[in-house]
C-alpha cells in the first residue's frame, strides 16, 4: 500500500498563492490516480482536483483557472498550485491515492490552508 505525506499549507492573504505537495511511497506510483480533497469547517469533504497516471486533469468548478494539479511520476510526487486564493478556500487539504487495480483508497494526514487578511 502507499503512504502519503502532505506539506505546504499555511496562512496566506486573499489573492495570494500556495503550493501543496504530496509525497507518495511504498508502492508503484503509476498504479494510482491522485486527488486533492478539502474539508472546510462545517462542510462536507469535496474533491478539488484530480490527475491520472497520464497527467490528465480535472477540477472542481470553483477552482478552475486558479488551481493546477500536477504529478511527477519519477519522484512519486503530486502538487497543487493554488493561485488567487479566496477566504472560501480555507480548509484542510488532503492528498488521496486511488489504486486503479485494487480500487483501494489511501489518505494523507491533511494540511491546513487558511486564507485570511
């Protein structure tokens, strides 16, 4: 199974940028679709962005044009570049790995992103 460790969260002013990183280890990275989810206070967890092993991407509507998901298969890393951040982007962000063969899901511990002036 894969282990995931996120980093890069923090406090940023509205309009600012952050880059989240997720390091994967323990399994063949190419066997996984990679996802970023977030959970805002008082809200359900939502899918923010997805990237498959061919680097095809999808985004939740509210982040399109502002967030970019990418992966480095050689380094077993996935990234979420977040630009033009808004207060409503405040949430705990989670990295998720979905094994395309076993359909098992694995989660990182989460990283807090706070957008506030």
